[in-house]
């Protein structure tokens, strides 16, 4: 694959991470005035409409029976769990801490793939996983006075998100991605609406808390499209590490917009997590190259 394709893929991935992180910051900015359920509902309605319009235009709409299969329902369950726990964490924990802990997601996915999907993981990547989660513990500081029990919400979000990604790998390819995304967005919206009353009822909305959710919905949609373009343009082993650019955005936004001052524990833990993740990506790339080399060149088709 040409280096220019990898460069474009890296740019798309970086743009996706910027979109997702800015979305998170906008959602956090309204958590003081709106409940988690109301945020999920309002943003979900707009996201669902956007995805529906695009899916309809591209001919990706499918009957409801297509998505009512166990794996897609399980993926939707994980997505709802991730949304609830992550937005709950946004309203209670420093943005820098959340952004740093979420960088452990690739390691969690590798761990889950080894435990539940029997994917081969050598001792080097096992070591990277362990070291990476030590970095998470450094940020959490469970044995010190700086530990915040609410941080466990972020770990729960990592668990649900990694579960979603692992299940996605097993969904048959003949179901369009936009169909799955549309069903997931709709399910999130419905669950959010059902939880509005138990979570405090509907709160008045104005331009200050509605406009950020409009922009957040657009950013989420743009981020998903950028990820797809990244994976289709560049080599996965090259573009995947650029997921960590999200942490740069997270730290910058935490300081400039939320007035946070991340301490040495956050910076140190984040550095360990990213270092472990990059090494894991490196080892995975070597494994794929070795398998490709052992398989040999693909023979030409018979005339």
C-alpha cells in the first residue's frame, strides 16, 4: 500500500479522535444542567435522524428482522452500557482522567480477544497488557487519598466498549454497518427516554445546553465516518496507533476549557498506557506480517 494512503489514513484517524474528544467535551459541558438520560435522548434523536438519512441515501436500510439477531442485540446492549457509564463519568470526573483511562481500550480489546475469542497473544503482548493496566492503576490511585470511586465508571465504560468491539468482529459482513449503527442509535435513544423520569425528569433546555448537543451529534457522526475512511484507506497496523491522538485533545481541552490541572499521576499513567498500547500494536503488526509471509503470495487465477 502506498505511503500516501497510510498518510491519509492517519489523518482520517486523527480527525476521528478529534471529533470524538470534542464531542465528549461538549457533552461534559452540559452535564451540570441536564441528566444523563436526557443527554442520551436528545443527542440520540439527532444522531438517529442523521444516520437514517445517510443510510437511506446509500441504500443501506434493512428490515428490522435483519438486526434482531443475538450478536447485534448483544452489541447493542454493550453500546448502551458504554453510553450510560461514560456520560455518567463525564459529569463526575476530571476530563483529563477520563481521556487517559479510556486509552486503555485497545489493550482491553486485545485481552478480551485472547480470553473469549481464543486469538493468539504472545507473552510480550501479555506483558504490555499488564503494564498498561498498571498505568490505569497509577491514574486511579486506589490505595491513596486521591482515589475517586466514580472512576470505576470509566473502567465500566472500557469494559462495555471493548465488549461491543469484540462482538462486532463476529457479526456477519452482509449486514451493512450503517444498519447496525442506526439500530444502535435508536436503541440508545429509546433507553435514554425511558430513563428520563427515574433520573430526575425532563429539565428545561435553552441555547446554552441544546446547541452543544447538536454539535456533539454532528461530531459523533463525523467521527464514525472518519474511522471508516481511515480503515479503508490505510493499513490498520499503521493507522491504529493514531487513536492515541485523542489523549492530546483530551489533555488540551481539560486545561483550556475545564481549567483542570492534571498531576504527575495522570501524565505518568497515561504515558505508560500509551507506551504499552503502541508496543502491542507493533507486536500485532509483526505477527500479521509473519503470517502473511508464511502464507506466501496468492497464486494468479486460472485463465
